[in-house]
């Protein structure tokens, strides 16, 4: 549905030119939800704004629904943009218009008459749960309600693609969940293709099918979401997941943790299980085979679009040699292990 070919974008020219995107190739299949992640300044906003040509690429092509937008004149582009809705972090509503009239705005620009506008808006108010707010002004709405108005407005022209620029970054976690559920519902019920940018891995985990990671304007990794979380293909991917996968030892233990071992021989180990090993009885096997006592101190299991990821912190007690062999055994079973420190 969306295809970016050799897409580059430079801001400015000559020596002071900033390369915001360089030779990006991205395919977003019809009906999918793809998340673009990257650190601040990586080029995420530029990328998403190039899809509807809010930013004109310096070179390369932008295909949406089989049409190369970079070849269109102003009139052709205006028409093509009816197929591309967009929502923003700060909602961008018109304060002087009610909910109903905000949603009506793009339809008025399209020249639809009042009856046709009403016919389109009534189901959108229902879909977004705003029927009883139709005559309210934005100032009387919560952040989540404002984003719902923005979503309804973006859907008014019946687009095939929805672009979401940090759509939940200004919302609290509970509201974020409800907006993500709405986006998933729209994706499934209307078959809408969604491209979103976010810095929250939780957003990627909850609704994306695929993830694209950009760094310094270059696409460094694209992957289905499940494999990305369980086995990222790049160092940057791993770094991105680090916070998301963080699992800390309990505070009382952290205070006793030492980095070197001589008089504190028992390692505290962080283990990451993935699909291949999360359901095996590895811990009890390990205890039996290497004569260890293993205490589980902290554990968490994440279901990521059908892939399972297990995180555990455990204390290993036993002979130092056996502990080393046991850790090497775990590594050979494709588990990620990390010794966080030692306790007495
Ligand atoms: N209008 C502009 N003029 C000049 N440079 C720009 C412009 N817009 C963006 N840039 C630069 O292009 C690069 C990519 O910016 P962009 O906003 O796309 O990154 P981002 O990943 O969306 O960052 P953030 O997460 O902080 O919004 C940055 O170096 C930025 O400074």
C-alpha cells in the first residue's frame, strides 16, 4: 500500500545541508500496521511527512496505493491526499469549531453538501465514541477525546492509509491504551493501512505488525514485531529494547549486590527466554544436572503478537565451577544470560 523507494530528504543546501533521510526503502503492506522507531532526530517525522508529501523528498519515490505521489501536480496531490489521513501528537484541532464541525472541516473543503456530511459524520462519531460530545468545543474535551476527534476527522475522507505522528505521546497510559485499541479496531474493521511513528516500545508491542528502525536518516532494521522483540537483528535494535526488557532485582537485594565475587560467591543472573525455550523446564533441569539451588527473585512473561518472551532474575547457589558450566549451558540453549552481581 505504501512503498518508499530510494527516499532521501536534505534540509537546506551546500555545506549546511542536513541529511534527514538517506536512501530509505520501506514497504508497508495493505491492511498492516507498521511502527517507525528511532532516537530523537533520527528522521521519523520527516519520513512520515514525506508519505503525504507534507515534506517533499529531495529524491526518490513515494508510492501510495499504486500511485507515485512525487509525480503529481498540486491538483493531483490534493486528490491523492483524500486517501491519506493523518493524526498528530497535539491533535491540531480548530478551537473555534465544535467536535462535529472539526470532523466536517475536510468534507467542507471537498465540497460535500450538508446532508452528505452528516451521513458521513454520524457513524464516525459512533465509532470514536463521541456521539454525546458532538456539540462540545475542544477546550471542553480531555486529551483522549481530542485525539478521537482528530481520528474521526482523519477518517472523514475515507482514506486508505492513516499516518500517526506520535499520536499517543501526549496521553496518559490508560488513555493511550484506549486510543491504541481504537486504532486497531479501525485497522481491522475498515482495513485501513496504518503507519505510525513512536518512541514508545509499548505502542509497537501492542498494535504493530512490523517495525522499522531508523538511525541518522537510514533504515537499519525492518522486522515483524514478534521476532524483533525476541531477537533483534542489530545492536541498535537491542539497545532500543533494553529499557523495555528491563527487569530489576528487588530493592533489598540491589543493596547487597557486589560486582566482584571472592567472598560473595552466589551470582544473581538475569535470563531472557524466547519462543524456543520459554516453555521448557530449564530451571529445574539445571538445578538437577548441575546440583544447584536456584531461587527465582523476579519474573515476567510478555506475549508479543503470539511470540513469548520471558524475563527472570534468579540467584544461583552451588559450586563456582558448576555455576559457570550451567551458565555456558544456558547460552548454548539460546538463552540470553547476564550476571548482575554477586551476593553472600
Ligand atoms: N525544517 C527543518 N529544517 C532543517 N532541519 C530539519 C528540519 N526538520 C528536521 N530537521 C532535521 O532533520 C533531522 C531529522 O529530524 P526529524 O524531525 O525527522 O527527526 P525525528 O526522528 O522525528 O525526531 P524527534 O523524535 O525529536 O521528533 C534532524 O537532524 C533535524 O534537526
